[in-house]
């Protein structure tokens, strides 16, 4: 479900928007493929792909059949077994996958399939998703997300609630700040960047030491904390 900033969740609400129909349609790589098959990809991309207010394109489970040119039963298998669970999420009663995961799978199959018509359609579906995620609509949503992120980042320390160094247990001192346990340069999920539960409040010396030791995820952070407190 999209988080709404309550109960320790992200302060970035995710709402799905319909894709505007004026995104750039990709090149049709094989003129011998029937036009209706390209149209089926266009229908799936235009009507069953959504753009989130986090700037991410999401592909509904129902789009897999049209994008991969598969029966509903085979498309259901692909969604359940060939798309990582970490890239899936639900909005209401509808299941979606991060478009990057679907793009990667389309590209893999396009490289491996031994039928030129199928290859052309898989490439067309892949490029359609890339064009949607690069569209002016998507870029506008990302700019709005960036503005919200800039406004909300300074509020994370207070939202986190801890008033002591969460490694050493020492009282807060000047420079006490929120540290992202999953550095934003590596872990790029925009929701995590605004999630108080994904970071720790630290004093300046601890904060510097964490960066000095190259702590790059929550698991490494917990190991670091344990070693510091032996």
C-alpha cells in the first residue's frame, strides 16, 4: 500500500496518475509485424501503466499479457515467478511492478528469444516503458517530488523522535542530526529517503565515524552499533 507518512512510514505519499497519451512512441523495429500487435502493446502501456507521485512508473499485473505477448495464464506465471517480490507493490486491490524490473525482463527476453517478430515486440514494449518513465509528465512529477523532499528532509530528526545518539546512547549535542542508514546515493528509493524509520539520530562524532567506516545499509549499521557497544 502507498505510505502516507503516518505510523513511522514515509513522508512521501504515493498516488498513481494515468499516463498521458502523448508520450513518445518508440521505433517499430520490424515492419513485418502486424500493426495490431504493436497496438496491443500501446494499449497495455497507455492504459495499464501508471506514474506515481514518487516519480516511478508502475506496471500493473494486467499489463504483462499485452507487453510480453502472452496468454493471461502465462503472463500470470511471469508476474508471479520472474519479477522479484521486492519490485512489487499493491495500490488498493491492484498489484503493480516497478517498471525498471519489467524493462529488465523484457530486455532479457528480447535478447534470448529466437523469433524476430517476438523480439521486435518485446523491444517495442521495453522502449515504451522507458519512454513513459522519461516523459515530460514523469519529469514533472519528479521535480515536484524533489521539492517535497527538500522541504521534508530537515523534519526527519524530529519525526524520528529519538533525543539521544542511537549508537552510543549519549544525550544529544550540538550538530545532532538524522542519518540515513541506507545512503541516498546508493539506495535511491525516494520514499525511503523520507522515511524516519530508515535512519538514526546521531551526534556529530558518531555521524562522522559511521561515514568513515563505510556503513552502506541497515544491516551494516546494526553490526557497527553492536561492535561499538561491546
